[in-house]
DNA sequence: TCCAGGACAGACAACGTTGTCCCCAGTACA
DNA sequence: TGTACTGGGGACAACGTTGTCTGTCCTGGA
């Protein structure tokens, strides 16, 4: 039982027409009050505001937007998996920027499915979002070319697009990995295992390339201890580690291409009580609690999300500027704890 | 330089009127084709589709929605912090349900700010989202009463609302904590430290209440080793742990109210090489890598998000059913590794 | 007293789409 | 041949708001 002041129809939302009728003014005056236009006589404005409160009026922004044109105050963010902290951090940072522009974020996960990625982009375009941030998974983003030509701000993150030109914000995967492998080499390691997952992924290809650069510099045969796994389950990474350690010439150091691989490696090494030197791409909050020392490549994920969102709003202001390509720097950081008292 | 087939105005998006003109049919026929109405002659439909492709037509769903009424195929999710894995997992699970209904999620973080929470809710209502999922932070959600009365599906997660009646999906904080403390008691611990953060938080109050229940059952003075910290920085939790351990009667077991507190406690204990028994609310992926054994209260965050979203769509179908109150069960799980070889 | 000009309210059209209705052609049947 | 029916296309209004323009009232100066 609602005790609302009875409007014309309890289920229906009141419109400006209802407010105008209740306040005894014209529709347009209600619109003026709702938009804070100053040239409304104080007593009328007062009556309108009272009527609004009485009826519980809320402007329909869908309609307002349709009439007044160009902005829905919404930007679309398409990522691979929102449950992954890497992407959720990006989303949070982008949302923080959007908040400054009174804009909301529609976030959708493509789940590594190129068809879905495309569907999501087109859906968001039909919703007339003001801009798009896309972490691409497919190797063809040409479907966005027409949108971009029409002025839709589009920013690609983590991987560059194929088949269209757009702003990008990438992580310096190659340099980060190269520096990390150099560190291992400087420590005297010569047999360095490298574990990646699918090389369909731009970022993983770049990391592998960075590792190869460092190894070649040192005159070490590339690919000697290279293992690729085909899932993102840490357990499979553990198996790969086990196979390497059981080989006739086991590596003395291991580079894990991402933090899920690291997770599997740590577990496997702990199981074996093996002290092989560990290093990995990706820093994460709990890394400092790992039971063994690990050197990781860190980078500021928030910066990535922030830059991407700022690029969207920048392009919204100046649509026809040349594409910008930002690279988020990486750094090395030592994590983990000594496993046993020194 | 675009090589698009020139429309009337390169910047403007083509509308159904443009398509109709290009295809030599009426606007309404274009609408019919766009909506897959079967009673369109095949050759006309073909011409319309060709014209659409030619012009790169994309329906404006904002306008379609305004005319045809009730659904924006969007639901709003208001959480405390998207960067927190707890909430991003919920968001991902809710989005997965939404996907089944061809609906997108607008996700916004209130950042523990009750004013912003309210602003966000009202903003989303003005955007005419089809439903809301809210993790409340303030202690007054009465502003949503009018919306709910008008038929807006609203589901509260993690904490119940105050001042209005709505569906809820909560975690069984109390039972989970009680069972965990019982476990510690069964192990023989009598001096059990309890560390929480702000008790303004419903969940933390419930966890504390669960701990108190278990202690009272065992005839142990409640609050003897209770410490409250006032930030979510793990470092402060570490300080609290240090203070307890340095007291004249240090606890032999510690319960951490959430995983951030646990993080601080683990660091502090590792620093001191202290073997105090650890337990905590919240499981998380890397918990298994903690350098010491920890028993945690786990629960399925995905279930929480899934149930919340399903409730929204359920209520969308049957608006006037009684509020549902779901409780996600908890379970105990042992995590972490032995710190040193046995 | 008259007129110019400013302040402000309201009528009307428009945004891009869909719902409703009507009309026309074609067909079947008496 | 006339009527009833049906399939299908189009004209028009409508969704709820804002942009544009017009009209009215009031004030002040000559």
C-alpha cells in the first residue's frame, strides 16, 4: 500500500507535462526550472519545484538526451574479464575520470571472444555512448573504422587494434621483460626458463620478444627453455615448471609471463621445496606475501585506465586530432618473503 | 580522408529517414525491417537492407527506447569500490546474468560516500535503468522508497537497506565467523584476538556478533582481546597485531575481520617470526600462497552477484511480489603453506 | 502620454524511433 | 460483377524533453 500523493496513475512516472499541470505553468517553464535557467520568476520557480517534489518528478534523461543531441554521458568499456583485477582496476580508474565529467561507465566483458567483442561494440554504438575504451581480443577491429570516421572516440588498451587507426594506451611489455631478464643474467643465470601462455595474445608476444632480446644480447640460445601452456589455469603452469625442472638441464631461473603462471610456479616449487630463482610479469598486492622472493615487472594499472578515459574525453573535445599512442612504463620490484629464517 | 559513400553530412549519423529515402520506401517500412517484422515483401526488405549497409545505418536505441517504452536494457550496479576484487567479482557475475537478457551493466563506485551513493542512484533512475543493484554504504536508503513503489526493481547486496523494503542478498557473516571461532576454541585456544575495522559497516558488526556468540558459548569474556582499526590500510592492522602481541596476556590465536586486515597481520607476524594461529573472514585466490597456515571463511562471491542480478530480472517480470531475502552460505577452508620445511 | 526595450512565459516544432490506423491492391467467393 | 477479406505499405501521432520564436507585460525615458 503506497501512501504516495496519488498522481494520475500510480505506476506511471510523472512527466514535465504533469508537473506543469500541477503547478499551473507551461511545460516549457518546467523545463526551464529543471535546467536551472535563471530567467524564471522566483514565485513560479517555487511553485514548479513544489510540484516536482509533490509528484516525485525525475527528469527522463533518455528523452532529454534525444532532443538536445549529442551526449549520453555514458562511455563504454569493453574488457576481457571484469573479474580479473587487472581489468577491474582499469575500470575503476576510468570510472574515476568519468566521474569528473558526470559520465557513467558501461562495462562489459568480451571473455576473449572476438565475435562477442564486436557485438558489444556495436551494441554500445547503438546506445550512442559518447566513447569507447576497448581491450581488443580479436585480431580485426576494422568494424570500428566506420564509427571512428564518424567521430566516435575509441581508445584501445593493452593491445593495439588491427584494421583501424585509433588512440592506444599500452604497457611497455617488451622493455619490462627485457630489463627483468637482464637482471637475471646479471645475477649469473644462464639457463633461464620462460613460460608463457597463448601467443595469440599481443602482450604475451611482446613479453616473449623482450625476453628474447635480452637473451640474444647475452649470446644465449633463445627458446632453449621455452614452454608455452594453453590455459590460464595455474595448475598447468605448475606442470610446465615440473617438466622443466625434471629435464636433464634444468633452468636455474624461471620467468613467468603473467601472474597466473607465477601462481602455478610458486605452488609447484613449494611442493618440491625447490629454490629456483623466480621472476614474473605483473605485480599484485599479495605478491609481497609470496613464500619466496620473486622479482616482478610492475606497472601502474590505474594510470592505464586513467589515460584511456582522459583520451576519450580529450577526443570528445577535439575529434579530429591525430591518434595518440601512450605507453605506460614498467619497473622492477622485489617481492615475497624469505621462506625460512636466515 | 574517409572513403565512405557520402551521406548527406559526413559527420551526421544516418537515420531511418535517410535509409527510407535511399531505398525508396517509407520510414515505417525501414522500421519494420530493422525490427524483423515478417510482413515485409522480400524485395523491399532487400532494398532496405542494402541501403542500411550502404549508409552504415545503426539504429538509435535511445530513440527506439523512448518511443516503445519501458526497457533500456540497462541495469545499474552501485558498489563501494570496483577495484576491490570482492566487488568486481560481483560485477562480473551480475554482468554474466545480464548478458542472458541482452542487458548491459552500468557500474559505479560510491567509495563509501553515502551522498554519492544517493546521487548515483538518482542519476541511474533518471537514465531509466531497468533495475538497480546496490551495495549500500549509508544508513539511510529511504530515498529509494519512492522508486521501489513506482516499480523499480532494487536489490541490496552485502548489507540490508534502511528505510525501505527491498530484495536482499547477504553473506552469512555471523554464522561463518561463529563457526570459525568455534574451530579455534576446539583447538584449545582461549585467548583469541579479534581485529575489525569500522563497525559502521553492517558486515563487520555481524562478524563481530558471530565471534561474540561463539566466545559466549564457551564462557569466555567477550571483547577481552578486541581491537578496532580505523582505516583499511593493512599497515594499521599490523600495528594492532603488534600491540596485542606485546600485551601482558597476548592472544594465542587471531581472527582478522577481512582480508586486508589479514594481510597486515601476516606481514607483522612474518616480521616477528611469530607463530600465532591465524584466521580470517574472506577467502581469495592468493590465500593459498600465504607463507603460513590460515583458516578463512569462504563464500561464493559469484553466487552473490548472480542471485542479485537474477532477482532484478525476476522482479522485472513480476513487479509486485514480496521481497526476497537470500543468504549466501559460508564455509571454512584452510589456506597457506607451512613456513619452513617440517 | 507614448514608445522602445527588456524580462519572461508559452506555443510549436523537433530529436529518431515505434504504435495505430487507414488505404490500396489483390484475391476469393457468391 | 459486386462484396468481403487479407496482406502489406504508408501517413500520422506519440514518447518526454529542449530549441526557437513569438507574444505580453512592465519599466523607464522623452
